[in-house]
DNA sequence: AGAACCACTTAGCAGATTTCGA
DNA sequence: TCGAAATCTGCTAAGTGGTTCT
């Protein structure tokens, strides 16, 4: 099928000029447009759904580790420069108005904007902010402003509130104009050419300066996240592309041509000293292929998971402590879908843990509890400081091992003192090529969805019922992976509103039923065409209303069950989209009911290649 | 072996946009 | 047609895991 028949230029490359086309591929390639032909051979171009030319280079790509041959882009978009406050908006220190230097003023505005937030009341936040703010002050300012609690930012705060209010009140035309300008920027900076495709970039805007807010109890909250200058930026593109220009009067830190990586732009951030990247959108070929590969690895695990389970159960009896610990940790990762738990720099980040970094204080053992034997109670802050809390009954051997691991240890000691993620992953690598701890999460999430869908849906259900079942299956996975969210602020109210609607609908229904009864009685006595038709109309009305009622009730159940559970993360990152696509096809549910536009773009590969009998 | 570095995926939230229902 | 609610999108922090340096 690789025969390149005439037809059309691959996707929007056609809109580029002749020069760019030449740079992009040397010759203009023609490809055949046919979506149905190959099921598993490769990904489709996400823009036009022609076959991707990159397929042709697959072998080459695999061997030398290069990720692309040609890459051209316009570089990042910088946030607008700081606009000093009008003179009427004043800052007060110790009750006296004080004009700040632009540098100090800018940092002050970051704080002023956050005044409504709870974290400006936190000691660490205030301390970090004040320390970094002072660094931006002139020496006079520094000598005057010595205490944060004497600073009065309220005028500034009011000013920004008024500004955002004004923005909301803008006329339709003004809003339209802004929208158009954004669209122009998107078209210019939001796309790149990678090999023969015009691809959407994920985050092409440089992060604006501000005050850092980590999640949970972060020791660095409130620190100044500094403004990124062109001199901080490394550009990555191909040698034969037109390099992006640095803004007038500036230069890039570096322009490099590294096709072993996928990023276009990088810079070093000043809070943790880590590197930030501009990369492609999930709809891009390079992300899609990686995603596909991830699920293929999880499917390979499926084939051998029973063997691995047998082995780690065996290892619970090992005479070596390190092997027992490894086996118990792996059991947790497999059974509870815990994350690996890399070590973190103490004092640099919030105190959170995963499996390998669990400490004594995070676990409690109950030989008996709630009528169950060998109950393990886990309670720890996980990623993003989201609490993981679970009570689970385990095998006796696991329990005994845990007791052993806990012996002679203090609360702050590591539960698995002979284990870390690197040791664990080395072991996993020996069991299967590409196997790491996180593959278990992907595998268990996807297999759970597939099982739950099978269990919960029946082809006799109507579409809303099927969707409820899908959401429930999705929810089972989200619960497994501990994907939580704060209950929406309007939750109680909107639940109440929905209940009111349901009650009204019920009344409507009984009224309609009454009318139907009356109509039937009429028809029986009158026996004419007109009254017969009336019966039919009333029947339809009853049917319609009861359908509406059911839909509302389904909605209420769904929403109640979803109060504190976030479905998005698992849908986007853990569930093989082919399971959902196959389910939709099999049960006649339009894919749009399951995936919105962005999600359909991300999963274009799966939507195209999957038929209804796909099995994970 | 362990630390440091790097690249990439996964995560929840806030604000923007769209949809819904009176 | 309007305001509220629902949904989506962008943002960027926080993980995982590989490689390189010491």
C-alpha cells in the first residue's frame, strides 16, 4: 500500500509556500488517501487522515533513535512586558503612600492579585514572597520596606478586580477582535512543520512571571517565578529549517539541532531549577505513536501478568529481605495501582510518597478489622498531595512480611528500606522488555474498563443508559487510580436544582397518564377516528415524558456518584482508547458521546484503526 | 552506586466557552 | 434571549524513568 499514487499533498503542508515544502521534505510527496485499508499498519495524519509518510521511515527511526528529520517552527510567544500602574493606584507602607520602582511594583502586583486567595495567609507563602520581593527592590525601598504586614496592597487589588470586571463587560466587537488576534497568533506560532506534517504545538506561550504556588504544603510557595527572557531560551529545530528569530535587540541562549528529542523550545525554571519544554500537541504523530506504544506495552503485560503474579507470590517467601520487599511492593503496585514512588529532594518539594517511598507512618496493620482478616490501612499523601486512603484485606504472607518490615523502625523510616524504584524497575525489565512500574497502572486501568464495560452494558439499553454504564466503568478506573477532585463549588445547588426538575417531571408524567386514561375512556364510548387519534397522541406524550424523566434520573445518579471523582485523567492517560472505540461501534453509541473534539483528535489513531471486535 | 540531569507523561484546577432551560 | 450550569481548554506543577556524570 505504500505505492504513492497521485492525489493530494499531505495535510496543510499544502498551504505552505513552495520554499517551505522544499525544506520540509526535499520533494513534495504524494500520498493516497484511504482510511479503511489498513487496520494496524500505522497512524494516520491527524490533520487530513492520509497515511503518514513517517511510516516509511519507521525502520530507520527505530534503529538510530532519531525522532524526526525536519523541524521548523516560529519559536515561543512571550507574555507582554510589564505595564506600570497608573499613578492614582497607590501602594501604602505603614499607612503612607509610596511609589515603587517598576521592578518592585511588578512583583507587588503579583501579590496584590492573589489577595483573595487563602495562601496569602500562609506563613511560608508570605515569607518566601517577601524575601524574593526584597531582592527586586532598590536599596531605598529595601531599607524602608522591612515588614510585609505593614504593606497595603488593597488599591492595587481593587484596580485589578475592576480591570477583570471591565474585561467581562467588553462589547461583542471588542471580544471578537481579541479572539481574532488570538487566532492569528495561534496560526503563526501554534503550529510547526515536523517532517511532512503541519502539527499543532501544545504550549507555545512562555509561562508568565508570577508567584509560585505548589500543590499541598510546598516549601517554596510564594517564591518569585521570574520572567523568562530570550537569552534563557534554547531553540531546537533542524539545520535546514528557517530558525525562529529572537525578538528585536535580543538573542537566544542557543539554537541547537537535536533530533533525538521531541521538544522545540526549552528553558530552565528558577524555582526548582528544572527544565521546561515546548512540545507538540497530543494530536501530533509523535505523541500519538508514543501513546499507542504505551498501550501495546500494557497489552504485552497482559499476556504474562499471571506468571508475574505467581512469581511475586513465590518471592514473598524468599529468604532475602530485598526480594521480599520487592515482591510486596510489586503486589501493592499491581493490586492497588499505586505509583512507583521515586525519592524526592527533601525540603525542595511537598512531602508526598508513592509505593517505594512509603514510610512506616503511612501504614497500619490490623490482624482483624470489620470482620476481615489481615487488613492493611494505607493513608498517605500521593501525587499533587492528594490523599490516598484505603483499607484492604491482604494475604497472610503479605501481612506477615509487612510486620517484619515494620520491626524496629520509627514512624519516619522507609517501609521498604531495601528497595527503590530503580531496583524495582531493573527487576521488571528482566521480566519483560519495556516493563516498568507504571505499566501496571496502565494495564490495570484498561483491563478494568474492558471488564466493567462487558459487565455493565447490554445492547438492549438505550443510549443514555449505555453512557451511564460507560461512565460507571470509567469511574471504577478513576477510583482504582485515586483520581480525585474537589467537589464543584456549585455541587449542592445544582444537585438540588436537578431534583426539583425530577419532581416536576414526575408530576407532568402523572398528569399525562391521567389524560391518557381519559382519552382512552373517551375513545371507548365515542369509537370515532378523532378520539382514537387523541389516544395515540396521549400515549406518545406519556412515553416522551417518561423517557425525559428517566434521562434526568440517570443524570442525577451519574452526578452524585461523580461528586469527588475526576474521570478525565484516566480517560486521557490510562484507558486504551481502542476499548472505548470498539465498545461504541459494537453498541451503536456515537463516539462523540464519549470523546469530545480534543479527545477525538488525540485518539484519532485509535478511532481510525479499531473495529468492534478489538480486545485489549 | 548514587547523584544529577534530562525528557517526557500525568495531574488537578481556574478561567473560557458552550449549552441548557426558563 | 439571558443567566446559570456544564463542559472544555489551557496552564503548569508533579510525577516516572532513562542516561550521564562523579
